[in-house]
C-alpha cells in the first residue's frame, strides 16, 4: 500500500510543486485548504501532513495542533518560505520545511520524522568507476563533491545507475 500525504496550503502553485515531488517519492497526495484540513485528515488518514505556516485565517502550527488532537499519531511538518523561530511555534510540530525546497531537503525531512528509510547515502569512489561532474537529470555541477554520490543533492534524482552504465 502506498503512503499517503496531505498538503494543507493556500498557495495552489506551491501545493502542486510539493505534490509532484511527493508523487515521485511514491506518495498518494491529497490537497486541502485550511478550512477542510481536519475533515481531509480524518477521511484520508495520511502518513504525513505538511501544513503551510501562514494562511488566510490561521497559522499552520495551530492547525497541526488541532490535527494532532484528532489524530495523535500523525506526523506533521510545517512549511514556510519565512524563517520560523522554534520557540514561537506549537510543540506539536514534528519538523519544519523551508520553501522553496529541493527533493534532497524533502527526503531528508521525511527521513527525520521517520517517514522514509535511509535513502540518502554516499558510496565509496571504488563503487563507481566514473566520477560524474554534472547531474544527468538537472545538469547541476557536482564537481564540489569529493565523493561519487548516489543522488543529486540539487534535484534528488538517483544518479548511481547512470554512472555505472558509463
């Protein structure tokens, strides 16, 4: 059974970008706004809930507190493009995502709350015969990395298979 994620955000554009990233990680994703978030959380039973910090009528940390009062085992991340002071948010928040985010950041945040296995790892130079200077997916320069890497730290795509084929 695929994992489920609920995105609560009043920005449609940001929601669609995150939905696409989560779909690529194998999640079924539902979108909600601040008004139907509790209902959607109860109906969809997500593994992870990602809530925007600043919305029209509420703050994301307050909404997370409400979601956790209904579904105590839910894992909830707060997302924001602004810096957030940890001492100013509710204790019910499991983690913070700073947007815009990369696939690497999203995978790392999911791993930190126990939603993803340890999929982010480095491999030794002897495991890959060719050192890749540019990501074959996003063309980012990888020459600053002193090890051959399994995934691109910019787009999050796996590059080990591509390197092995060269």
